[in-house]
């Protein structure tokens, strides 16, 4: 009997440390939330896809080309550039005419990057039959569309901040003079606004991905909207302005009101909002984005605006981009949550 108890004590004593060790390991090991598991998977799919690699190579090569021309222009006009207190910002705006400046390349390629990341976000999962399999797991349905958007936004944020740091580093090596704190903050806000601009087109492409079953249809719809706002919208507004232009004897205030009305119509274009924000942040000498009367211009000092005033000037444009981004995502979210998904 004593031998039996001693064997039982040895048995329990042998497994007791192992159980306590496993319990301590489980406490130390943090279980990853399902949402972030899906985000990690989407990031892996994005960065390993050929379309993303091609877009990254295109953006990096074109931006490095514009940076090279800007540095060459620095050498040709060193006297005029050296007298400028914000000469480091000219890396983003200066060009010798052979290639557009950095900000023009970004404003042209950013919509294509957003469309390429989201045009098949939902419909590709549906066509492969994986959407119903994912929803059969114990996860919330909105995790899918939220993870798609969050993963693409994180990839775009990393790309733009890396590109901005690359431009700053090349400028430091070539110029040998570090940027001021004001210039650094202006570059930082420019990169943030660029990310918001890409997020706008990303949500538009996700909306088309939820609406259309074929990825080709959603991609063509996104490109069509981009072409409309990039090419045709400004032409339509110019024709409208010619037809509505005041004739005869008009006052100065009437002309200014007409010009501001046309500018407000132009600002329904997201690329115009992005362009206004870029110009104001990277060119501190810009003091107004609208038409002014002579009495308003009289007495104004031709000095650069401080950062706070520039941010106040572009705040309506930034608010418009953020509102459009949220609206597009809300519509995509609503349609996706009400969509019937059947197994194939």
C-alpha cells in the first residue's frame, strides 16, 4: 500500500512541473487577434504580387529621375536657389523641363497605385470561392473589407515615407546642408496628404470591386473615373466658364466672385484638391489659392507663410479629401455587409 502511494506521488510530482511550465508559456505567449492575422496575410499578398512590384519600380524610377533633374537644376541656378530660405523643398518642385517635378509624378501615379491595390480586393475572393470559406470561420464579416483596406493603407504609408526619406537622404548627400525643422514638417505633412490621396482612390477601387463581379470591369471603371477627373473634367469646367463669363461693364468684385466660383467647381476634382495642398505646403511663398482684389493684395508683404498659416490655408482641401475617402469606404462597407454570398 505504501509502495502504491509512493508511486502515485512520484507520478504526480513528475507531471506537475511540466503542467506549470506549459501554463507559464501560455501566459507569456500572446494570441494574435484574427483581424491582424488577416491584415498580415493581405500585406504579404500585396508586396509579393507582380503588379505591386511593377508599380513600385515605376514610381521609384520616375521619382529618382525627377530628383536627378532637380539636383542638376540646383547646380545651374545655385545663386538664386541659395538665397531661398526653403531651398530644400525645391527637391520636390524644381525641374529643368526634361522631366516633370517630383510632385507632378506623385499626383499622376498615386491614383494608379490606389486603383491597382484595390480593384480586385473583394471580387477576386468571390470568383475563387474563398470568400465563403473565410466567412465560414468564426470571424466577423466586416473583418474582410477592413483588413483589405488596412493592409493596403499600411503598404502605401510605408512606401511613401520610405520614398520621402530617400529623397531627403539624397538631398543631404548632394547638397551637404540639412533641412530646417519647418521644411521637415512640411515634407511630413505632404507625405501624409499623399497617403490620404492614395486612400481616396483605393476606396474607390474597393467600391467597384464590391459592385462588379469581374476584376477587369472594376479596374476599367476605376481608370475611367481617373481619366475623367484628370483630363475631361477640367475641359468641361473651362467650356462652362467661357459660356458663363460676365460680359460688358463689370466690377472688379464681380470678376473675383466669378473666378472663385469657377475655382470651387474645379475643387470638386480630387486631383485639384491634392494639387492645391501640395503647392501651398511645398511653396511657402504661395499666400492665396483664390482670386483677390487689388485692395486685398495692397500692403501684403512678399514673405513666406509660416507652417501654421499654410496648414490653415489647405485645411479645406485636406478635409475634402478625408471626407471623400470616408464616404467611399462607408458606401463600400454598406454594400459589402448587405451582399449575399453563396458558396460555389
